[in-house]
């Protein structure tokens, strides 16, 4: 079930690895969309706005956790490419300690600081209470997020992109069932939607663990492997923390933007929420491409096959560009009907504004594809710190847009915030990749 990406056609390998990941991410977004549909249709536009107003701090915290998991898996993929299985197992053993510690720290801090963060973000008074109960439940479920995502990241590091998808599909349907139960049958409001998500994550994490125990001996570790080792832990943190920070740094810009959007009122917040849910559904393919590039880069760097990096990059960009065009066409023709999944058809202002927000983002999908392909390949190659600077570029772009352009130009400025951020990130990432590639080819080493 492992897949060695150091041999064979880069295009075929990356495409076959990406497709299962894309479907997995689609299902993950699918049950996120179901949350939003149920909340918007059955609890009203205020509840929809409440969920949407938490998006940026959700991205800040959960994004760091996901980045940490992905980063921890990169040394594992490198050791797998190098066929150094003793070091691989030691890394896995130390990952256990680091993820347990991180889950405890993040859960306590975020639950305690949840309400102050919402107040600082200028969350509208008519939705702040529902926003609090939604996001505090999500943060209380951070251990479940770590449980599933670190195991999925390890499976992908060894070339298995299909198994995590199976558990995501199962979790998606469970989440839908829990949503219907806890929102419609047991009226828990927006908190019920959050509880449904956490329960689905717990069950998918447990199922993934049982699968690894029974079917994936490559990840079985001994008591010796579980011994905490400062050297291995530092190696993991040197990759994982920058990847987590990259997501969080990007999220800081999103928070500054969200503050400005919140100031435009709950109707605008609802419009952006509906558009972002639909956008996220289509954009999750780019996340899948990024994960594929990280695994591909990690394995080939581990195997010292530097000459395979540029063909892999070209393959990733071809796949990303073709998908970008297809997604743009679909959204152009079907965007408005899809937005009505989240709000009543009579809410024409929300639908029109949401469609405008979504289409402006979709026009710039190719630059978004480049961000994911270049950044995650650079991270897989072991240059996480350089990739973090791309997150700084995104943060600056969104932050400046939120602080200065949205107050001056209103909603239209918010629509262009993400495209501007993607272009700024690409302006750094593309030259950075070619600089790193030249360095590796010249010296034949990995820093």
C-alpha cells in the first residue's frame, strides 16, 4: 500500500496520488458544506453569519495544527525515500509525544481565549454568542483533529493517499447524520453542528488507528522507538513548526480582513461565508496537489534524485492549470444556484454578493495552484523556512487590504484580498524554487 515516488513518470505518479487526495478533500469540504447548508437553511442567516465569522480564527488555530501534522510527516517521507527504516520508526515514535503535547496545549489555550478573540475581531453583537458556542466546541475537539490528521499525514508520507480518503468518506456521512440529529432532532443550534464535526473526526481517527495497527506494519513502532529523543524531536519541529506557522501567519492576514468584513455588517458576513464555503469546495483540489508535491519532493530528496524535481513541478502545474480552468467555467455557469444551497432564494443581496466574491477568486485559481505546487514542493525538499516567507507575503497582502482598502472601497476590496495575496506569494515562491533547485544541482546536497 506504500508508493515509491522516486521511480516512474512524475506526471502519472503525481496525478494518481492527487486524485484520491482530491476526492478526500472534496468529501471533507462536502460535510463542511452540509454544516453550512443546515445552519443557513434551518437556523437562519444570523446563524450562518455566526459560523462564518469564526472562519479566520478557525483557520489560524486549526491551520497550525494541520500544518504541524503535515510537517511532521516530511522527515518520514524523506527516510522512506532513503530506505532508512530505523530512522523512520524513531521519527514516528517522537511524533506521538509531540502531537499529544501539542493537542493538550492548543486545546487549553484556545478554549480559554476563544471569547476574547471573537470580541477583539469586532464580531457583530447579534451573532457573537452563537459564534462563540460554535468555535469553542471546535477548539475543544482539537485532540480529535490531531488524532486523524497525523495518521493520515504519515500514510501519505509513505505514498498511500487512498486509505485516508476512505476514512474521510465515512466521516463525511457520519457528520451529515450527526448534523441532522443535533440540529434538527435535538435542537442544539450552531453548537450541534460543531459537535457533529468533532464526533465525526473522533470516529475517523479511531478507524484510521485500527487500520494502521492491523494492516500497515511499516508504521508499527517498538518501545525503543517511543523513547523521546531530543535530536529527532528537534528535527521534526524544524519542519513541522514552520509549516504550522506558515498557515497561522497567512491566517493573521485573514483575521485582519475578517475584522474589516465584520464591520460591514452581518449581511456581508453571510455573503462571504456562503461564497467561501463554495470556494473552499472547489479550491480543496489545490490542497491535494500541494500534499502530493510535498510527498513527491520529500521522497525524491531522500533518494537524492534531484533531477526529478523539475519534471514533477511541471506536472503539478499542468494538472493545477487544467483544473483551474474547468473550475472557473463550472462556477461561472452554476455559481448562483450553488449559493442558494446555503441561503433562501429570496436573499438576493447575499446571493449576488456571494457570487461576485466567489467569481473574482475563481479567476485567479491558476496563481493559487502555483502557490500550492511551489510552496509544498519547497517544503518537501526540506526548505520549510523559505516557504514560510510566502505565508508572510500572504499575510501582508490580506492585512493591508483589510486595514486600508476595505474601509476605503468596501466589499469589492474584500473580494480581491485573496487574489492579491496569492500573487504576492508567487512572486517570492517561483524565484525561490529556482534558486533552491540551482543550489541543489550545483552542490548535490540538501540543506
